[in-house]
């Protein structure tokens, strides 16, 4: 069965963190764009879409990333690595997102300006909250990215092992963005190993502790 014939359930079960990739396997720009587009349908607070993607696919740039990410081989072997960034100033997306709704009559001016006032106040007066929102919402997008990649026949590996300051410096990441994780994308070499999961009932408490 080909990945595009999998059900959502099968795609979720088949996804694994893969560290060994075919080194000569390229991912086309069209395929990558499709995966990233699907990732952007992830939910986000106020629909501000707190994510930004820095795509690393050239050999020289992957080597630069490898040097600041604890020499993880999947960075060099993967077809591409996505540096998932969280937007610390996501409120600046408000007008671009909501102005078309206002213009089309799907939102009245009172609601529009109240939302804008509330969102701007939250971000301008709550730097720790802005950081939490950036990481939380970019992480939701990152998970959706990995599922989308698997559905398209690609494997991924999320990585949080990197030197934050060095990554920001070497890739000239603007202060508006915070690195959340790296995600390698490629074709796995051979079958991926099964992973154990704790019994569901050991992870659930109903109603209250």
C-alpha cells in the first residue's frame, strides 16, 4: 500500500523518528512546498499562525547546521532540514489575516477592533506569554508537518539538540523569531523500527486526580 492510500489512522501509526536516510534522495520543491502548506493548516491561538520555516537543503548550509546541532548525521543525510521558528511578534500578522474578513463582511468593525486591541495589548505587555505562544503554536505546526511528510511518503525526525545562540548567529535569524526545533525530511534506509508505547490507561485520569 502506498502512503497516499493510507488512512489518517495508518499515517499516524506509521510515522517514526527516522535518523537514517538515503543520501542521494532529493525532495522536489513542489513536494516540499506541499508538505509545508499542509503544515500551515495547524491550529494556532487567535489564528495568528506563529510559525516560520527556514529550509536548509544545500550541502554547505547543512554542514553549517550540522556543526551547531551536535553533529547529528541525519542533518547531512536528509533531503532537507526544516528549522521551525516561533514568531514572537505574531500579533503583527493580525491585519493581513483579518482585514480580508472585515472587507468581505464576515466580521464587523466592532469585533475587528476589539480583537486587534486585545491581541496587541497581550503581546506588548506579556513577553513571556508571547514566547510561550510562539513555542506552543510552532510545535503544533511541526507535528502537523511530520504527519504531512509521512502522508507524502517521506520520513522525518524532530530534533531539539542544537546550540540556540550559535544557530541564530550562523543563520542570521532575526530577533522576531525563536528556534523551536529542527525537522529532517528524507527517505528512510530500510524499515523503521517499532517503538513501544505505554498502556493508554496508564496515561489517563478521568475527571480529576
